[in-house]
């Protein structure tokens, strides 16, 4: 069977059940009369969102439809509107205005780049919102789960025990057990469908076996548009009075605007999460502008049709990905099969038992509360463990507590808004200094390499015009343009540039465009290299995009800053590693072992050396080996390696003219590192016995040699101090 069809079928069954449940939840404040509206609103949201998404959306494996979070916001809005008017038509028009405005806000968000902003929202607000929504809905529907009428509050249930129904309790208990099994023990994308099917089957059994009328509530009417039954004159009058109602009722207009803004935020947030997750799974990249524009049109139409807001949600996308879906074709099948399910089941929707639907909503909402959240709250309650929690974890707990408290004191809409404000403050605090750590001119750092003195002096002069740019945190549309302008000004006189992305955690397409323009306009005449770690913890978001941008501009990319400096130094020295080999005497002079020696002493000293060859990849000596003598590299390149844990770390590179193995020659202790040939090498070698013989036969020459070795060791200590800057 086609995987796209399988994915569409799987999500259609689950989405059908969710649409009914979420619609019922959204219109619960209107009582049982609102249920028919709710079922219509949920199904219409899924059909509109899926149809327009399949026609105009391009991001793979996305499925439109209502969500519990937006359904609860609609419920909160209706509760607020009921405090201003009891007119049914006016209530529905206010709700239509709010949802349509949410669609307009989504379009505005796209224009202002807020779609990209959603990618930076930290986990605390998501956890706080989910926890608040879960607690809110479970509390509201708790009476239905324990055998009372669906719209009975906890206080009413305590004061009216006659409303209790053992049949409703029994069926709800069975439904709860099945839902918990398929959500917690053996998670299944169709767990909600299985729970509802089991509840409906048991309900049908009771209906068949029960003598008389079964004492449970049902929907009792076919789903319909909330304004279908309104008379034309009454509806026209309500439309005329709506502006006066908005302007004449204190706070009502603000409530509509806030509700629309929160709905837009949740739709964008959930949809962008879903698209990012799909992109990560499939290695694709969605067009944020196109997808948000599609969502904007969908939600404007949902408002006009009085359907619930529609969003793409990652649980639906995950279900599609799980069976192998890879394209938007799966949403085409989703909408076809969903429409078929609606047509087939439409005649029986009026008989749906409310307590089963309420139980499904309550259990699903409880699973919005993550187990990790409960663990964090338990840690927060213990002062000793609270001190060891990360700042983000403590922030998460405060968001959860504050949102629940505000929701309890006021309503869900205000609680969610407080959570959004929390995150806005957190976002600004985290991002205000993000993007660029600093620019270091003429850095003291050098690659961990041994070079001839003349080369070191040449590099010291060249590094006076080198700029080391340290990026940090998140580089995104909000700060990238300003950072690019600053870099353009400050790097004007730089002749060599190192772009260090080692500590960058996220970069978006806008920031990559800014970097590309910077390279093209300001760095095109300079030697430029980039440092982009192969493995970073945590992983860098947008790393592949940055890699492609740098590669397109011909920028050399290295995984470690030491390699980047090595590459630059070779460019500045115009050194390619294939220099013509020098004579032995010339090599010894370049190594500075012959400093302060007379000509005769130099020739005498040169007579103690032997020639050696070393193929690429072979070890000159190994860590822990006994010392055998002193080497001087004549041609090629060597590297010193030290084994640390499960990996090898390069300590030093050796260029022609470098001494190798002088430490063990002086202290006669085992080798402290493994030295291996990077390329075929030619070396000069003085065995330990020859060194000792030189010291015995020519004390003056031995004294000069000791002084030269001491200066070389001091130089290496200085170089080691410089190289520490590479790992800060």
C-alpha cells in the first residue's frame, strides 16, 4: 500500500476523533446547546485546514486541523464574551471576528518575521502552556469522568449527588483505561480512536441491555453552523450592533484583540514546531513565508465559517512520518478520507454520548503535562535539589506555577497571555547580547606548530592585520543585520579574517544571507577561513544552511580553530609543504641549535648527525617509549599526538627546521607524546650516545648547545601559552 495513503488514513482517523473532541471542548461554555456547534466547528477546521494546506502548502508531511490549546482559548473567549452579552448571534459574531483577526495576525507575523521568531521560543513556555491547558481542561471535565453530568462543576457535583450516574461512571472508567493503555503503556497514534470506539461499544451494549431510557447525556442534535438557525433580520441587526457593543463595553475590544493574538501565536508556534521537526527528520527546509501565508488564509476562512482555528501540529506529522510519509501528498489523502468519514458518520453524530467525549478530552489534556515537568516540580520543592537545577529548569517551574495561578484567579486567556509575556522577557534577556561575542584584532593565539624563527617573525607582522570574529548564541533575523553592519565597519582594514562559529547555537536563513553579503562586499579581498565544528553539543540549528553558504562563497571550513589558524598561516607564508629539502648544515642552522657557535664548532656539531627517512603515517616514536635521541625535521611535516580518554588530541605540528624529542634528551624520561609523520619526512638524528659523547669531548660546544636547547624549550612554553587562546 502507498505510504502516503497509509499516512493520510492514519491521521484522518485520529484527526476525526480529535476534531469532534476539541470542538466539543471549545463550545462547552454554551452548554449542551453548543455541542452541535462544536462538532461542526472541529470538523470544519480539519476540512478547511487540510484542503487549503494540500492545495497551497509545500512543506512535506503536514496536516491541518484543530488543537486542544486553540480549542481551550476559544472556550476562554466564549466565557469572557458571556460576561458582556447573552445574545447568541452577537456571541458568534464576536468569535468569528476573533478567529478571523487571528488569521490576519498570522499574515502580519509572516511580514514581520515572527515565524522565524517561533524557532527561538524556549521550552519553558511550551511546558507551561501545556501544563496549564492540561490542568484546566481536566479540572473542568472531572465531573464527567466520575459519573456526573458533563457540564456540572466540581462544586455542583458535591452539592447535587442525584446527578451521579453509575452507568456513566462505568463507561468512563473503561474508556479511561483504554486511553491510558494506548497513551502510556503502548503508545499508539490511534489511541484516541481506540478509546472512543471502546467507550461507544460499551455504551451501545448498555443501550441495548438497559431497561428503559439510558440515564446519560448525548449530543441530541445534528451538527450545524452556529448561525444557520438565525433569522436574517436578527442576524443583520446583530451585525449592525456589533461595533457599538465592541466600543461601548469596557475591555471587550481588548479581549477580542488579545484572544486573536494568543490564537495566532499558538497556531504559528505549533505549526512552526511541526515544520521544523519534519525538516529535521527528512533533511528538508520549508518556506516559512509560504506556509504562514497559507495558515493565515485558512484561519481567516475558519473565522468566517465559524470553525475552530486550524494549525499544523507535530503529533499529526509524527504519525505520518512514522509510516513513511515524505510529501504533501499524504495531506491530500488525509482530506479525502476525512471527508469520507464525515459523510459516513454524519447521521449518528447526534447520538454520541457526552461523558465518553468528555473523558477522552480530559485524558488527552492530562497527557499535555509532561512527565519531565512533574520531575522538575518535585526537584524544585526540595531546597537542596533546587540549588542544583539549571536556570532554565527553574524558569520552567516558575512559568508553570504562574500560568496555573493566573488561570485560576482570572481565566485561561489571561493565564496564557502571562506565559507569553514571561517568554518575551526571557527571550529578550537571552538574546539581547547574543549573536556576536567579540572581535579580537591581532590575537596572541597561533596554531600549535613549530616553525623557523624567520617564519614566526613574518607571521607576527601579518597577524597585526588579522581579525578573529567570535560568534555566540543565536544569530537570527533580529540581530543579524546590525551585527553584519558592525562587522562591515570594523573589518574594513582587516587583511585576514577567522569567522569562528564554535559557540553558535542557531543561525537562520536571514543571518546566512547577511554573512554571505559581508563576505562578498567586505571580505572578498582578504584571506578568510571559517571554524564550524563537525560535532557540537548541543547541536547547532541551521548548521547545514551555514555550511552551504560558506562553501558557495569559497570559504575554507575547518572543524577546529587550530586547523583554521594553521591553514591561514600557510597561506600567509605561501607554504604548501613541498619545499625543496635543504642541506643538513643549513637545516641545523635554521633550527637555531647552532646559534652562538663559531664556524668550526658548527661543522663539528654537524658531524654528529645521521640522516633518516620516515614514510607518511608512520610513528617516529610512541608515547611512553624510552628516549633514543634528538631529531631535526629536514623535509615534510610531523605531528605530536596525546591520547586522552577515547580520542587522540594533536598537541603540535612540526615544520622543517623544528627540533623533535629534545625534552626526553634532557630529562631522559619516557616520551610524553606520540610523533607521527603527516607526510613523507626526511630527518636528521642524533642518538643519545652521540649527544653524551659531544658533551664529554667538547665542553664549550656542549654548554652552547644546552643554552640553545633551553631557549628552545622556553619558546615552546610561550607558544603553548599562545595556543591556550585557541581553546578558551
